[in-house]
């Protein structure tokens, strides 16, 4: 413990103190009243002490002063602290605080490739992933908007961003496993969902065919751009100017996969695009790096996790990589993501906290004075 305090610097100490800013900083000059009141208090004590010397029994006076010395000073000190807090409150302090976001959009990009059929995670990887996703959605504030992208050899927005939890759960329940793993395509469709006015190279990873392009899923997604239909693409009005990676605060992408990319758009290039738009991509590797043999469509395949690529995607976009080897691990990952993504840091006025602290100090000072001396100060 001694070594810790010996190495502690003022910069480190200041790091633990909230950095306050003030809307009306001129009121802080009133804090000069505090040392003036302390000086006045000391002068009054000296004057009272001189008056006490006129009494004959000095021993009795000293004994009484000795018994009550610290008690006499504590209530005034508390009142002085309350006054200082009120003055600071008059300056309208603001601080960065973390609050539940009311404007966040979260895109869940989930792997629905055949390898998710593997039963090394009971009852299966896909069922564990579905259960964890439903639990995650349930735990989000009602005003957080969530969308769902499913990807195998191609990718599709299966649920437009919405606050309707019933629709989100229904989309998750309707997942159908397909061949291939296109991690980059999942990122690209997620970006196209967040920035529908932009022209992403979606058509480069397949035409309008595939299992996702027909039936209910295909009809739900009116914007055929996610299916790779070149006719739905629009020429961009102007070239996008890259921003700082991770600087986009209104949305994030959570990407879950259990295998390596073997189809679709290059995931590293997709991550570079996400970084250019400032969107963080949090990647979740589900399963083991040694892989697992899975039978699907009459064929056997080895699903092997490419955690290095997932780490690089997260690093490039200023996100974070998580590895989940079991259903419980996956639930824990989603729990961590809830705390990271739902909270938003903003500058907020904290005058009320100073006023409350001042009121508590005043009540404490009055209560102690009444209990010890039978009067309020």
C-alpha cells in the first residue's frame, strides 16, 4: 500500500476527479468569501477567548474549552462547506456522465452458415446464438433501435431497425441455415442499412439469387441493394470523406460468426469501409479455433474460427473482439456489450447534485449543533 501511494502522481489523482466545466464561471469568484469567513471566524474566537480571561476560575474555563473544542468547530465547518457547494452550484457546473442512450442503433449481424448446426454447444450453436440474442434484445432499453442482418454465402437485412421486440424475436426464430460464410458481406449490408443514401459495393458479392432472396425474407427487404441488385443502386452525389474510426456515436455493429470467410466481400476491406464511416464493429467469435466437423446438405465440413481476422476487424474499427466457446460465454459477452453500447457519454449540468450535498451538510451541521449545544449554531 505504501508503494502505491509513493508512486501516485498528481496527474493520476486528477484522473479520478470528474472534470467539471461551468456555464456561469464568474460566480466562482464568490468562493473568495470562504477564506474571508474563516478569517472572521478565527478573529471572533480570539475575541471570545480574551473575554473568557476576565473570569476568575481559569481552570474551569480551560477544562470546558478542552472538552468541547472540536465539537465547537465542526458545525460551522460543515456550514462553510455547504456555502462553498452552493457557490459552485450557482456557477452551473457540467460534467461528462454516462446515461442510457435514446438514439442508439444496434445492428446484429449473425452467422447462419451450416457450421452453426454443430452440437458442440448444446443444444446447437445456432440455438445457443438465438437464445443469447433474444436475451440481449430483452435487456436493452425500450428506445434503443435494433436491426438484424443474417449472412451465410450472401447477406440480408432480415429485420429493419426497430424498437419492436416481438418483430426482432420473430426474425431470429426464422433463421434458416445456408452454405458459406461471408463475414465481409454481413458488415457491408449492415453499413448499407445504417447509411442507405450511400453506394456500397454490395453487388460484388453476388446477384439477387440465393436462399435469402426469395420468400418472406426477400419481400421484407424492399431495398434490393442488400441482395446485390445493381438496378437498385444509385450513383453517389459526392465521394464520402473518411472520418475518424470509431467516431460515429449513433450506431454500432455486433458481428457473430463461428467460421472463417469463404465467400462474399473481403472482410478486411469491409472493415476498412466501416472505419471510414466511423462505425465500430464488435466481433464475437463463437466456437473453437481448432474447428469442428459438421455434416450439412450431404457433405461434411470443418468449421474453423478465424479469430485473427475478427480481431483485426475490431481493431480497425475501434471496436472489441470477444471469444465465446460456450453458450454461457456468449451470454456473458452480450452482457458486457450491453453495458458498453447502451450507455452514452454526454455533457450534463450537475447543479442539483451540489445543491443536494449542500442541503445535507446544512442539516448535519444543524443536527449536531442542536444535539451537542441545545441550539442551532
